[in-house]
């Protein structure tokens, strides 16, 4: 596969997707649009076009299979006239459900330019390939999601019959052999197969029974043109790359990454595996606690819960097709600039998963289809496990936009009144209503963190401004803290119940600041005072508990053999977390050392972004090497965002921040773009020595943050025209 994904896509309207199938010598374009109308959500259509690649045979054969299934109560059956040889012309399916009402699904024959394979074997007489083959099946409902096994099982029966009839030496050619039985009728899944020679095109048209006019191929052509023009216009207004990326190639790149991000948004429904035994070992209070918790997990106390529903984006459609809590906050940072209302619906969906205590499972593996993609040992969720609260970054961004819109009536945020993308900005009362309804859940989640992820100050005579503001991730093992998101990043060895984790207290600082701003928006004065007190104590304790004068950086803390609190310093993303989440003011006495650490090529700086771990660290590039050297775009986005902030306000490090911002911004965009151009994919992470993408390909979740980075201003010397005010 030489690349695949959306070239342009708006979840409300549709878009265009391209599949570069080098293995089968074909490029396939699908153009999908939604057509509003009626009482059941409207109609939709998709045009499928195939073009042989340059190295393809002039007689390239391609088989395409579309399938439709009916889950739950309803009906779906073939309405077209049945024929043992196959269906001529358009294949029509008629269906009905309570939610969709009556509807028709048409799979068209396509234009006259379509060519089908000519007869070359006696089997063609029984199944001519200039017709459409339809196989209707009734399968158990829990097997409906397994369309590929259902297809292959059906196809195997036909292949076996051909081989039995004609023998191996006289078997039909592959394009005739690998076909499904022609058995149209009733069923809960319908397989529809077309076989082409050369280029091809056909449409799939869904028409709601409650709309006045049937969707046609002619109407689909008009809608495709409208959707393309609308997307291009909106994208150029909101996401035009700034210098030095103000070139057509970067806009195409930006469109692709953003479209694949929103193209991964989906609705998920099903049960999940949860261990609610609340075993005392899960408190992780004893030395050697990780062995005790492993024993507790081994007792088999997990149970199915739900079903639950979730509306979310995902990190990668082919590899991680499910919701991840800490990923989602990063995913929504570009989306909030495009469609605020969509963003807020997704945020609300996540918080609606919260239990009575305030816990949200960090990985939403809903239903058997989702579980089929996850090893069994990783399926169970635990109500004492946290995850970075990145959704508060999104809410903070929303409140900032809302405040700016109210005070300045900023027309760049809501380009035209009544725009469905910006209703919550156009109507501040609607925004306040949303926040007020969500606010109790936000507070519950916040205080769940404080109750379950607290760190111990008093037992070890630690000196700090506050005796309460310290935090420790639960779910620790000697090798990992999966709950932190930074899985294998080096931590104290061995684990200890007296550990304090710098990244977690930093997240809590950001979370507190965000809640305080929401409370201000809602005029919750008492809460504002309360959260301001927590925020001040957290910021003070970050310095008191985690700054190491000798290392000149922030560090985790643990307890040594003499029951003394000591720092464990592994310079990398953890060390700069207070900077990343905006807890350091421009005049902080710590900021200079942090910037020097980041900009040092022997420590964190590379030509391809900020390394996750210092080159000088003993664990650099060791073992799994997941968070032990690679460049991650989400962490680098936080860094470039903070550098921009420092570069734009007065302070002793303004010039250094501006220089670092300019270079880092350029490095990040170039490394993601270069890999995308060469491989056709965005990647999960990037090698800091070579810049090569690695791990998961088509990782269009938080790697898509480069879209926001390209929109950031050019502060280079040329962009600033010589101004250098300190």
C-alpha cells in the first residue's frame, strides 16, 4: 500500500478519500457526501472510481465488493429482479428501521465507459461478469461485524465448487474464480460484487424514504462539487499555513492530515471489561506493591459492564480504532478550531462515561469487535487507574475563544452568524448552558484525581509549601507507568509508594487552571477562590518537591534506603513538564535552565524535534525505546506553543524563546511532511537521529497537530522584518 486516507473531509458534509493500492496496481477514489432532508437524517451517496496505476497491465482486472448489514430490529432485502445469472443494471436494496424509517440503497451500474472482463472460460456462461453478483446471507448478529470472514467463507464455497467441477488444471481465471455465489434475496448481510477491466466508476446511493426526491447520480455529482468547494473555502480561511509553509504542497499536506483526523471520528457502542473488585492491593501502599497488584489482577475479578456509547476520534483507523482518553484531548485541539460544536459533543460524550466516583476508563474498548483488536491482558480497565486529563486543554481553548468572541466580537471565530460549526460562540447563553451542565462532571473528575492519585508528603517529612499537593500515578510496575501515557519512560527503581511524579502534578496544575477559568466564566466565585488556592499550592510545590539544584531541572522524587526523599532525574519530557503545560511564568528563575536543556543538541534538541529522553541518559534508546528517545508530536506541540507564548511577551528569555520557536516549528513540520511525501503516511513517532517515521503508520491522531503548528505565525527574522524587542 503506497498510502491511503482522506484528501479532504468534513464530518458534516463528506469528502474525498484516495487509496493508492500499489500491490493491486490500482488507485481508488471514494467521494462521499451527505444530503440533508426529510425526518430521518437525510440521504447520502458515495462514488467509487478506480484508475490503474502507471505500471499496471492494460488489461488489469479489479474486483470490488460492497456490503451492507442490518443490526438490531429492522429489515434489509434485495428489491431488484432476481436472476440466476446476476443482476443487470442497478442493484436496489430496500430497508426499514425505527430510526431510519424506510430507505433505499442503490448500487449503480456506472457509466458506459466501464468495461468488464470478456468470456475466457466456460464458467462465464453461468456467471457473466458484465452483471453484478449479489449474495444475501443470514448470519448471527454477533458475527455481523466480521464481514471479511463472512465474505471469505462465502467465496471459498464458490471456489471449491469451481475446482470440483473443472479441476485444478482447468480452473477459471482468478477474476472469475474468486467470486461469491449469486444468491440475492432476504438476509441481514448482503455482499455485492462487481468485476472490472481497466478504469471503473459506480455509485452507492442511500435515499431516505422521508425526502421528497430520490438521490441520483446526477445529483451526487452536483453535491460532490459543492462539498469540495465548501471545504476548500473553509480550510483556506481557518488553516492556511503561514511562512515558511505558505506553499501549495503544504496546504495539500495540511488538508490531508486534518481530514484524516476528523475522518476517524466515529460512534462506538458495546460492553467493556472492568475490574471493580476494589482489592486492597490496588491502593499500592506497600513496598513491592506491584507484585501484590499483579496477584490481585490474576484473580479474575473482571466483569463485563455496559453497554456504553462513545462519540470520539481515534489515533489510527487501521491500528487503533477506539477511543483513548489522553489522546483525545490532543485530537480535539485542531478540531476545536474547525468545528466547536462537534468538539463539544465529543467532550460531552467522554464525560458521560464517568462513573459515580468520577472515573473514566482510559481506553474505551467497547464490544467484541473492539476487543478483537486488543490483546486480552490489556482489555481490562481499573477504576483506580487515571490518564492525563487532556480534555481540559480543549475546554480551556473553548473558554478562551468564547471570552475573545464576547469581548471583541471576533469574526474570524464565527465567520458568519448561524454557522452550525460555531453555534456555541454565536450564542454565549448556549455556551454557558453547556458549561453549566458539564461543570459538575468536571469537578467530580477533578476531585477523583485528588482522592485516588495523591502523593505522600507527610510520612517522609518532605518540606513543601503545601502538605497536600503531591501526586503519584497508580498502575506502576518496574518497567512501565502505562497510566501516565509515557509508558516506558525511566522512573525510580524499584517502584516505591513514596514516589512523586512530576508529570502528574503538572497535569493537575493545568487541570486546576482550566477549572478555575470555567468557574470564572460561570461566575462561581467561591469555586474560583478554591481552585486559585489549589493552583497556587501546586505551582509552589512543583518547585519545592521537584526542582533539583544540582541537575538544574525538574525531577520525579522517591524514597531511598534511608527513608529519605531524593530526586530521580532522567532529563527528557518529564523534566520539562511544568514548562509544557504552562506553569512557568516568563520571569521564572527556572525557565532559563529549562530552555537551555531543550535547546542542547547533546540533551533534548534534534533536527527533527525534541527528544523524549536525553542523549546523555543511560537509558537512551534502550529496551522498548518507546518514550526513550523518539520525537512525539503531541509533546512537541505543547513545547512550540509555550515557546510562542514566551516569544510574544516581555521577559528575560524572549529572544531565546523566539529563536527556539522558529527552529522547532520548522523542524517539526518538515519531518512530518518529508515522511508523508516519501511514504504516504503520518507516523506515530520519529527517530531523532534520522527523522524516519516509525512504529504505527497512518497515525493521524495527535501527529495531525502539525496542522496547528503550520498556522502559527512566522517569527523568523524575515517574518519579523528586523524587529527584535526584548
